[in-house]
C-alpha cells in the first residue's frame, strides 16, 4: 500500500513539473515577439498618427486656429475669420445668450437665463441701476471660449465695420450653399471677412437659419435693459445695427486690437 502511495505521489510531482515547464515556455513565447512583427506594429501606429495629424484641426478653446483679419479700420480692430464654435467662415458656430459663455439647449428668460430671476428681474447689466453697459470679460463668450485678447465687438466697433468696409452679398459662398455678406477692406480689397446667415435660437427652436444673420455685440442697448445691440441682416436686407432680446441665442464673431 505504501508502495502504491509513493508511486502516486511521485507521478503527481512529475506531472506538476512538466506543467510548470510548459507554462514557462509559453511566457517566453509571448515575451519574445518577432522583432519584424514589432516593427510592423509600430509602423502601423506611426501611420495612424500621421493620418490624424493630416486631418483639419478643430478650433481650439484658445482660438489658435482662428485668423485675425486686418481690414484697415481706423481703430486698428481686427476681426476673426470665423465664429466662436466654428471651424470655417461659413459655419454659424455656437449660439449664446447675451452675457453667457456656453451654448445650451433652451433659451428662455425665466427658465435658463443666467442674469434673470422672477424676484429681482435682471440681476446684472441693468444700465443706470448698476452702471454696467458693456460685458465684462468673464461674461464675454468670445474671451471665455478663445481666451487671449479675443472678445466680442462693442457697438462702436460694429458701426465702424459697417462704415469703413465695402459690403457685398454673397450667394453660395465658395460653393458651400451658404449665403451671407462679405465685409471688404477699402484700403486693401484682398482682405475681407465673411459672415454667414445664422438664424437665432429662441426656446428650443432655431429661427430662420437660412435667412437671418444675427451677431451679438458686447454692448447693452440704449433701448432697454432687456435687449442688447447686434449686427442684423437677411438675404434681402443689408447689414445694420439692431437690437435683440438678451435671452436669445445668437452667433458671436470675435475681435481683437492690432497692437495685441
């Protein structure tokens, strides 16, 4: 009996040894990848990286992909070549309520507007009540999203753009099926910016996206504290300064100073 037990124990030990050696051999095979296979895998990764780098880069939060266009304006103001949230000039980009810095799904006065409560009504930018007529940078959608010296244009800068550029309606800009207006430098006609039709956001609706063009300024309107000044145009009406309810979502075209 003892003889059989000893033989059984010996057999079990031998089996365990063989299994351990086989397992070690498997690990060696996994760790010892063929150098050629490794090179091919690495080359594949590098090719993928090259493909990623060749793709158009989206607009960064710092606005690094945007170009500041010198239209030869008296103030030295430079206008961006695209809207906040856009990758190209013909895109409307994101929509912002006046004084807010992020797009949202609903644009309502009593539900979602940052600077309004039922008890206090408008809580900031109340004209003579708080002596705030122009957005602070922390409430400026252009500066908050692009950083640096980018900001929303003032009323005066909008009027300057309208007065010191040649304005031309463009249908199907660059074969994109997007209409809008070119603002062309009078001193250097090769320099221009294109502002596409954008529509605006009201509640959860996108109003007339293929007909209206509406762009915020940073200036509270002199009409009433509930409205702010904007650039307005349609496919049939030339660009002009107008005003709009602060709670609606409009596009933003940033500016900066040439000295900056």
